[in-house]
């Protein structure tokens, strides 16, 4: 098949997957509340055809078009192709969709391109992974992931106490399969995916081998149960809710209830040397290329949105407003520079696979803070105007349109309709139910701030030479 259309994608969701929403089991393709999200997610597949010159490349095996996000990059030129793909896809939602399929595609491609990591164990598992990579290419499959342990008791380690019985683990092994039980989170896009890909987020310790699992199964697999949060998509016109009407990608808590995983779909089973090496080898440069480009596109949109808010109120030259606009632009420029630096310094990270420089991981640490600050600036600039913006249908009434144009215009000749569009978009971006969900999502994007900062410190100590203080004191004669 390769490079599916929206129609083909939706047909693939019409199966017996077990998805729970609002206290009842639903069929995702028939549930009215999910209609907008299905339109938004399926539109992704038509978008990649609309912008095929950026999003698609020729599969060297089949000769058919495939997503550029599934390339195993072998050169800086390949990374440039991926960059164009990530940038174009991010512009579909302007960064509000955090788990479009190119995210997991990048993770899988990075793992498939690093057999040197799997050489620490049985290479048959990497052969399984490569075959799965081909399956995803040929089916243009949509993957979600579940990588966070179900740690309920935070007073003890993630795999200790009651947590040990909750998190996904192997319960039995057979000649042709393993059986797994337990829970994982957070499956963003889960109800709308074809596959659930389980892989490492953080290292685990000796004695915890039963949790060292990497595998993928179809979402429809018996025993895979997804429990969704409240749905924040709304049945509204795009001009009123440009994000909420289409882009609630959903999040799910996943229970694996005695799920059978065929041997050919198992990529790591208990080998800590391999399991603990995967994330450091694949994540920092490889996955962060996709996530950083998405973030840059979102910051571009947020900067322009805030400029429009200021213009609607004629505050664009006020010193306090200028400072806030400059602040967002600064975040954008820092992100762009980090991406450019990492791509320029790309190198063979192992097995002939090129990744951007792992220093790009610094974006992961500061991006959550920047995104939260962006929403704060939107609220500050928009003030009460975010709460008193009319529905766009109000303008259809001749009398009301006349009143709105008189009493609710924008500054400097801006029409009331244009002003309303700006403030409605701003509210949907930062203040609506979906906007609040995205803010929380950004806050913990790819780990908490505390974990990211600690990781940066440990990486610095392990990879760079220090001693500047002692060197200064010695050279100055203070010692």
C-alpha cells in the first residue's frame, strides 16, 4: 500500500479494538463525539499527499511513495529531507498535535538503524524489529506508544511496592509467544492508532528484567484495553474552534489483560543491556529533531498570534507588550538555532546511521517552560477580551452584525469579524479545554522538568571536561 489516504486510514480503524470513553465501550469510527478528531487525524494522511514533495519519498524496496519520517538517515542530506517532512507535517496543526504518526515513525526508524545497540544481546530481536519497520512502511501504519510505568505509589521507586504488580510485565513464555499483563501510559493518539509500540523511556535495574520489554501489537489485539480521558473535541465550526473542532488526539490509560505477543513482534525480552541502551542511543538527536521542529512551528504561530492580538488593541508599540512579543520571538530563535546547530553537527551515531548532535536534547528541557510562558503571555495580552468574543454565527444576523461592527471592532480599522477570529483562535489555543490539555501535555513533554534538568547535569559531567575553577585559582596563584 504505502502512503495511505484519509479514506484508507479510516477503514483501518473499523475493527474490534476495545476503547472506553465516558464510561462505555465505543466504536471509534461510529462514535459521534469523536467525529471531529477522526476528521483531523485522517486529514493528516491527505496532507502528506497534498505536500508530497516534502512529506513523501520513494521506498527503495517497493518503489512506492512512503513517509519521509520512516527514512533511516544515512547522511546529512537524509536529515534535511526529514526536516522538510517534519516541518510540513507540523504546519498541519501548527504544533498543536504532539503525536502525529511521524513521531513514533522517527523512533522506530532510529531503533531499526541501530543494530549495534542490539548486538549486546540476541540479534534475532533486531531482525524482528527490522521486519516490523518494513511492515509500518508498507502499511503506512499509525503508531502510538506507551512508555511510562503505571507507578501509583510515588513514595517508592516506580517498580517497587504496589507498583510492581501494576506495571506491564511478562507473565508467561511459550514457544511461539509471550504473555504480558499490567498497565502503561500515556497512549496519546491511542484510540486512533493502528499499533501500540512499547519501548523504554528510562533505565531499569537488575532484578527487574520482567519489565524490560519492547514490542508492538495491533490496537485491536484481544486484551488491549484503552481507557480514555474526557474528550475535549467539540462539535463546532472551524471558524469558532479551529483547534478543538479537529485536533483532540486523545490520551488513554492502557491495560494489557493477558495479551499474547507473537515472538516475531518481540524486540527486547529481559535483556537489560539492550533495553537500557535504546533511549540514550536513539532519543537525544534522532527523536528530538522531530519534536524540536514541531515546537519551532508552534512558536512561530504563537508569536504571530500574539502580534495579531496586540494589533487588534493597538498595543503593539507599548513597551510591556513589545517585551512580551520579543520574548516569544527569542524562544523561537533559540529553538531554530539549536536545530540548525544539531543538524550541522550530525554524525554517524552507530551502524552508519546519521543523527543530529545529541546536544539538541537541551530543547526538551526548556521547551516546556517556554510553552507555558507563551500561554501566560496570550492570557496577559488578551485579558478579558478572550472571554467576551461572539460566536461567528452572530455575524450572520444583519442587525447583530451592525451592532458588533459598531461596538466590537478591532483597532486601526480592523473589522469586528477579524477581531473575533483572532480572539477565538487565541482562546482555543490556550484557554479552552483542549488548550488546557495541551498546556499540561507540554509541561511534561518527554519527562518532567526536574528529570530533564538532572539528566542534563549528569550528561555534562560524563561527557565534558571540567575543572575551570581550580584552573583559574592555580593560574592566578590563589592556590
